[in-house]
């Protein structure tokens, strides 16, 4: 046995004694996989949202050269889905999708990312969709691999950012042929032509986040170093009238990785979002530093034990390739954990072929340990997009994973101990889902802060109930800080229920 493996097992055993490892049961799903040639080595996301108003989240999964599919949630006593794809969603070339309420009618729409022209599809109450015909949105024929949206001050329509990859038409490509990130800003009730954010370094994940808690979301971009031009790096754009890149003079620290996905969550309790970045070769956890008064995140990967840089089970010791990342409290102990979908790009010889998905559980001391195998979710498929979400409203985060060249996987969380809260947040007028708001849940043990965003991950996102694990808390206080920085009063709730906060 290798020394590093022996040390890992020793640390894992000690950690497991303190922290409950959740147990997942794989649930049968209708067949679906993400597939295709080199244009679909990346992508493969899943959108999670309720499209028919039954308070159960449905799934729209990208298929690449296979057709994308919609799976309706039919859960009762057990979690179940059935395939029921309308013609408007039965598409090829789809890399991913994100739900959001674009026209503020209370019904969720879809931003569909494609190799080719992207689509904005208007949702109807019966899970039907149709193209918007009155927004002035004109997509460009590109290879789209990232998306995010926010509502800027005074606007009724959201600002949209589409992250694109390489120019697939360039005969000199693919290296050093990164295409621009496209920023669509509204002008009244229509969209202006897109602004090209350059320089660009092959975006694979983009996220609007109000990192400085001042009511304005800036745009973070995670880029694929494999195709970088000179001096390529991760980026953060200030969403001023004319967007500009933050620099070292602002406090931004240059950082170059093979970036695949962004996850954002306040893990330190200071109210500011920290980030987890997936990559080919290593995964990075960065903690926000408020003392600089600028956009400064400092690496804490080894300090917190979140490296996840090699397979944690099996015989393949080559570096891991991470894709979708997401924070979530999978054991309801009041501490956020981290899920990472992993899988070789295709046949990259320097990266692991047998690369199990990762579940990093957080201990009370803020350290993390690997638990995917013990939890039952260490799939060896080439995973891409994923979602941690409660699919049957029982207060426990379940898991869905989209795989390249093998079937989608669904897992039910069978853990039983630990209190929880599901929070529904809404407001009237524009931005009905309160994107840009912060939800705070306060107990005797801790203050949990959650920013409501659209974007990040890898090619897919979630709109639905916000899940909070509460541990042994017998009551909690909740408030919402709205996007304009107004806030509700603190309200006291008992755990293990769904609550609704409407402005």
C-alpha cells in the first residue's frame, strides 16, 4: 500500500467518526447520455426547475449529438422521473441549459446553450416552450459552454452572459482561437446587440456574483488553460457602463488553471462568497479576503483538504479532471459539503481514465474529507454536468449526474438524522426569483448566508427551493436581503418544513 493512501485512509477513518457520511441509493432513470465528437468533449449540463407547477423539480438534460430530453418528476413515496420531451426541447447540439424567468411572468424559461445558435425559450404552464419573438435577442453561431444572468439596476429584463469556447471554423485552430464572452444587456424591453468581452481565454463556466455585497453583480469567468493565448488566466469583469477587467491594482490575484466549473458559497461565515474551481489536474478552493477591500480570493485548497486532485479509489493514480462543482449540505449537519463530477475529457493520456466522482464532507473544524465511495456515489463514468437538489421535498439533497457516452444517473439521499429548512423566495415585478438577493439563516450554532444566482457550475443550473441543513437546531431565524439591499425582518421558524418569503 502506498504511504499517501495509508495516510488518506487513516485521516478518512478519523473524520468519518466525527461526521455522518450520507447514504445514497441509485434510482432507475429513463436512458439518456451526452455524446458526440470533439465539440462535445465539454458540456453535458442539466437544468433543474419546476416546469408544470406541481412543486416538484423536473430535469432538462443536454444530449450533444443525441437529442436533449425533458424528464418530468413523478415522485410520490419514491423518487421517479418519466421522459416527456416536447418538440421544442428535442434538440441536437445542446451543451447545457439554465432556467430563469426572463419575462417576469412567474413561469420559468430556458437559456439553451448549443454548438451553433443559442436559444431563449419561453416557458408555458404545461412544460411547453416556444422561442421568444419580441426580445430582439440575436444569437451568434458559436460554441457556447457557459452562461449566467443577473438583473442590473433599473432593468426589467436580465443581463445575459454567454461564455464561448474555441472557433470551430478556424483552420488554424483549436489552439489560441478562443472566442469572446457575449454580454447581452437590455434596452427597455429588447436586447441590444451583444458586447464582446475580450481578451477571452475559452470560457467553460461564468457566474454573476455580488462579491462585494454592494448590490452590483460582477462577472467571473473560469477559462480553459489548455487553449490559453499568452498571459491567459481566470477573469473578473466589473459590470460598469463599459465593463472592465479587474487587475492586480484592484486586488485581483492572477490565476491560471484548466478551468471547468465555478461553485460559490460563503463557507467562512463572514457573509462573502468563497469559490470552488474545478480543473484538469487539480481542484481549487479559494477563500474571500475582505481585508483588501478588493476582489481578492486566497487559495486554501491544501489548508482545507479539498484538493481532490487524484482518484480516491481504484488503481488509476493519474490526475483527476473535474467538471461540475456544487456546494450543499448533504448530511444536514449545518455545514456545506462539496460535490465534484469527474471524468476524462475523452482519451487524455496524462489524466485518469477511471476517475470517480468526489464528495467532500465538511467537518466542524472546517476541514474536508473524501466520502463519495462510502456514500455510494463514486461513479466511474465520464461525468460532466450534475445537480445536488431535493427532488421529493423531504429535506435531503439528492443527486443527478449527466455522463458522456453512458446513461444519466440519479441518486436518492437515504440519510435520516439532521434538521433542515427549504426556503422559497420571490418578489413581484421584475426579477421574480430575486436573483442577487442573499438569504440568511441564523441559529445558535452559526449564520448561513446564501446568494441567489443563475450561472456557474458546468453547463447547467438550478432554480427552486433553497436548502439549508440545520443540524440539531430546534429553531432558526431567517431574513432575506433583497437585490436592492432592502431586507426583511428576522422571522423565527421551526425546522423540517418548507417556508415561503415573498416581497
